[in-house]
């Protein structure tokens, strides 16, 4: 893939073309692998500047990923069937588009986008499992519920990862004295930048007495897109490093779980819709779909949360555990019969969550799903 970029002159500048393909691209994240020579020429790990044919700056950065250097950038708009040429050069470290910033303090990781608070990743051990929330929309109100006083499903904290049966231990609900714990160990990556912020956290899922059951690594990427269309990628890898692990066939599972804002839930007039056009819990619960969207009123605005399954996930497309009372979860473990990991086995899941303003059609959720599974192609000029 790195062959798609070529050096244009004696200065440290590269040029490449992005083809939209069959889909219109709006605020679309793109990732492109660079080889070491290209990274050296651009002065990595220093900042870069990226411009289009008209000289407009594009939010862009280079980070070192698990498999090498990756150029991340955001395409604000590109019509279907068209392409555009971009130039990348060493930058000065400032961006007209601002940055997505991570700030760590006291068991919390605060996320701001262009100076505005967006969300917090909470990982201190005063809670049973880490969560991301609240998640702020364009009207300053949260897309998600985060209410520690509630008695109805109090363990539903905004956005989280959990499974209700891990070797017989409940890692979803929190029954007193016997719930499972997700113990934060360390951050392997904390990256801020003009195009995105990325953090990777290592956790041990353990019994209530903190006996380890399985290792889990999650990577969360938050992109520099407008407040009415925030994009968050969630990747999670499980490793059976303490012996055999059984994920039971339980409906209390995700691994991705989301609790929508109270006013947004279907029981209060909100709407559930999936990629096949099925509507409501009766038609969507327990059914397979590439994505599910959940939208409704939040303080005078219509806000929605669309969760996207990835084609590389096992049993794709996933079944959905989605409820009128506000739960929004992807769950194959109940409907597909659980999963057994032998010692040393790994399991990997990927999702994208699209926090949008407007209903499913207004937010063009189906198009944004294509951005995820069929991103624009990057090729040499």
C-alpha cells in the first residue's frame, strides 16, 4: 500500500490521490499505511501538513500503529465517482482544524475536540468496569445516559464493553459481592492529533476477588469530525492467557454496550431502525443486521447513535440486543451459542459508533456505514 505515495521533488513532499469510489464521502476518516522511508522523509514523529488541490488544509497526522506508521486524515466532502489529489509535507504543529486532545488525571482520560469537551474515559477502580461517557452532542447535551442514582439497569453507563458470562462470572450486571471486574493495567498508547485521538488500554477481566480470567486490550479512536457527526471506533481483543475461557450464551452481553439518553429511548418516543429497514424492538431485537440506529429527542434536538458491525467480526452481521428502554448492544453470544477460547486463543471485535444529529435518513447513516466498510481508495498519481 505504501507504493501509492511517491516523492514529488527534492523537498520532503508526497502527493497521492484519493478516489471516492461509488459513495459520496462526508467527513470521512481515512487511514493509509506508510513505509519507513516515507515516514523518515516526512520527519516522523513530527507533525505534517496536508493540503488538497486548492491549497485547503486537511486534518492529518501520522502515528505509529501496531504494524507501522499510519497517515490519518479526514475527507470533508468528496462526490461519488470523483477523486482528489493531496500533498503531504512536514508541518509546523498547528492546525486550522484544531486537535483531538487527551488529558489524563486521577483515573480519567478527558477528550476534547477543538477545545470543546466531548467525553471522558473513566477507568478508576471505584467502578466495576471502564466506560466512555457522557458523550456530548452539538447542543451541549449527552447522547448517552450516565446516571449513578438510577435503579433501572444502573450498570448501563453510557458506552462500555462487557459480557454477562465469562467462566460463569457476570461481567455485565453488578450483583453485590459477586460481579466481575475489569481491572485497568496501563495505557499502551495515548495519542492526540489534528485528525484523531487514539488510546489503547490493557485490562484484566477478573472475579470479584480479582482472580484473573482473561486479558483484554481495547483501542478507541475519536475522530476530528463536526459535533453533529462524531465518529468513534472501538476495537477489542481478548487473550486467554490464564487457561480456557467460556463466553456463555447470555443476552446480557455485547461486547459493545451503549445506553442512549433517557429522552431518546423508544419508550419515550425515540426510534430504533436497522440496516434492513426493520423498526422498533419487536422487529430489531434478536435479529441480524449490519447496523442499528437509535434516535430521538434530546432537549429540542433529534440526536441518534448508530452502531456499525464490521465484516471481519465473527458471525457477521451481528445479532442485536436492543431495547425500547434504551439499551443498544451488539451481541452474538446469546443468539449464536456463546464462544469457547482454548488457552492462548484470541478473539477480536471491531465496531464504529456514529453519534449524529437528525434521524437515520437525515444523518445518511447507510452512507456513513459504507465509509466504514468500503473506505475511499488511496493510490499513486
